C-alpha cells in the first residue's frame, strides 16, 4: 500500500484510537447509560479491521488493469465486509444468549456507518484527479 492511500485512511485510524480511548476512559459513564464497554471496544476493533481490509482491496482494485479484476476486488470487499460483520454479530448474539446488550449492538451499527463513510470518503479523495503543479 502506498503512502498516499494510507494518508487518506488516517481519519479512520484517528477515529479508532479516539473511540477506544474514550470507551475505556469513560467506562463508568457508558455503563451507567446501559452500554457494555467490552462489547463496544471489541466491536470497534472488528469494524476497524474489516474496514481496513475492505479499503486495501478497493485501493488494489483501482490499480487493476483488467475490469474483471476491478469488479472482483470491489464486490469481494463488499461481500467479505458483509459476511464478517454478520458472523461477528451472530457469534456475539449466540454466545450472549439472553444477556445481549442491545444498546452496545446498536452503537456498533452506528460505528459501522461512521467507518463506511470514512472509507468511501478516503476512496473518493484517492481517486480525485491530481491538480498539475504549475511552474
């Protein structure tokens, strides 16, 4: 991955770090609101990792010379994201049984939207035509 692609993904990295720090610093406040901070922290880690993998696949697709490779990588990133998030949610729901923390699950759904918007924004910036440097 080149430096430019990583630079555009920097907001997602910062959001990940800030959110994880806030979940552990404000643990008492989140628990008083009914959130399980461990579920949120693990969900944040899973969502960030899946978003990063998806971003890498899409950046690789942008360099593909063959249209079939491009579509395979873009659709593959979407399918992998969908299946891994569904699997993570299923594993949590099945392991927690009746103690599923719904507020934490809904917050993780919101985090999914945040990471998706950041990923799409980074890809749009990455594909934006570069302005020529005038001398």
